[in-house]
């Protein structure tokens, strides 16, 4: 979505976990070297129970 960042994605998928840990996991899963996202970019995100 336009205007989203790894920070906002992390907050949505795991609001109760440490934000930076979730951001790091998303970046690792997607082999990202930076934190920039493109509009429409598909991301793998961790599933937490």
C-alpha cells in the first residue's frame, strides 16, 4: 500500500512483539538490504500465534 513502511507492516502483523525484531525478520525473509519498499511490492511476513 502507498505510504507503508517496514515499521507499519511490522506493527500490523505483530503489534505485541518488539518492532525492530519483526522488521529484521521481514527483511531477512525477503532478502532485503535496506528498508525501502515499492508500491505493490509483495512481502513475505512471519506468522505469529
